[in-house]
């Protein structure tokens, strides 16, 4: 059993609210400097920088996770993580059909850059990615899981786009196995005040939009990684996230 230090919620320069310096290689390099071993790229409503991110992480010896921060019609943010890159990219295509028909205005919202493995710009996303999709939370969860995603609510301790702030609780009907916090110090407060959050696994992730926001090596998940391979660690991570045991 080995502890793996992680950050499962990071934005690249594809997210318009993120720095253009948040390139796949810069993210992987900063994560390595900070001692992280498992890192997820979770741009707003898109996975298009995940292929380049996988290559960048391989160079740094980091285990990459393909993901997306999906915005529901209620404007609740859900972290969707995929064991396989191919499933994430298929989900990306599905979600693109549910984006609002609003063009991005880079001068107002920021760039939405798609990069290759060398951090060269190979395209831009024309539709604004920070708008809510037309997927209500029930439908969003069902769609993500149909592509094999692990889904948990993002930053439940925050007012902005947090499920508690919007719905007043974490409804049991969604059967989340895991909850994300942005601030570890608020876990005890939230679980005391909201009984439906008790007994759930918790992860603490940065929601980084700047390189300096990426988590330090403070949060770990202990996984059985023998005989070691990166694919086995990824598999064990998803077994942990999807299990009902805390």
C-alpha cells in the first residue's frame, strides 16, 4: 500500500477563466515540483486538452487523469473523471451538444486554447465554456456515468457553484460516493451541519486556475499498487473513488 499525493481538479488554458500559462506541460511540471503523483485535468465543459496533458504527464512521471468540470443547468459544478482517455474524449463530444449557443469573446472572458503535446496552439473552442449546459443534474450524472465516469460534486464548501449553496444540501438521491472540498479545514464543519455528507469519502482539490494554486503534496490516497504500473494505480484510484466504503 502506497500513499499517492494528488490534485483532482485543475484547469488548463482551455478554460477561459484560467491563465494562458496553464499549459499541459506547465501544469505537469509544476505538479512534479510540488511532489504530486496523480493529477486530473478538469476544464470547464471540455476535455480537449487531455490528450496533450497525458503526454506531458508521462514526461514528468505523473499519472494523469482525464476529466471535466461539468456545469449543470442549475449551475452546479460536477467533477467527472475517466479511467480511460478515450471515454473522456467521447464524453467531450456528447457534452458539446449541450453547450449554450454563446460564442466566446476572448477579450471579455479569456482565451480557450487547445494545445498539442508541445504546448503549441492547435485550435480554439468557439463556444463559451463557462456557461451552464442544458443538462439538469440528474441527466448530467446519468450521461457522465454512461461514458464510465466517476462523478462527484465540486467544491461543496464554496458558495460559487457548490451543490450545498445551490440546493441547500447534498441530496441522497444522487448517491455520491465522494465529495470534493476546496478547503480541508471546512470538512468537519460541513459534515456536522449537513448529515447527508457524513460517511462519504472526501478529496481536497485545488480548482487551480493559476500554476501557483496547484495543491502542494498535502493530500494523499493510499492504494495497493503491486505489481506497480501506472495503469494499475489508475485502476485502483477509480476503485477507491467508486466504492461505498469510506
